[in-house]
């Protein structure tokens, strides 16, 4: 099942955009940032407090998420507010969580 008309002509490569997207989501800290941003935009200080890590480390992960077109930054006075770039990002992440919850439930019964 494909969401567009692009034919699959061979294996995906490491630099394929979809592979890069899933790599970005695969890191626990970046996944935590995405999960938090499904609720509402947040600035770096909120994410630092949530994750319990340094501001430079959060900024590094936000940069990687921006480079893979998952989050965007909007200037709000003296701070940047980070949000998911569009509803697709939340859907991908929340659908994956739902999928895992279904299978986790199946494994325990």
C-alpha cells in the first residue's frame, strides 16, 4: 500500500527521505520531543525541563528534527516556539503508538 504514485523500483537507500524520517523518530529523545509537540508548541526551556538534559543537547535534536522536516521553529518575542511541521507528523507518531499498544495488548492475553 503506497500513499502516492511513486513506484518502488528497488530497495530504499540510507539517504531516502522516508528512511531518514524513521531514523529521526527512532531516537528516544527525538521521539519524546515529537510526542510532547503533539500536544502543543513548546520552547527549548520547556523541552529541557521535560527531558532533564542540557539545552545544547535539546537544541541539537531539534536541529535534526528540523532538517528532516518534522518540526519548525517560529519566533515568539525572544524565544523560538517549536511545533510539528504539519498534522502528518502527529499522525505518523500517534498511529505508531496505537499500533504498538494494540500489539502489546495482544501479547498479554
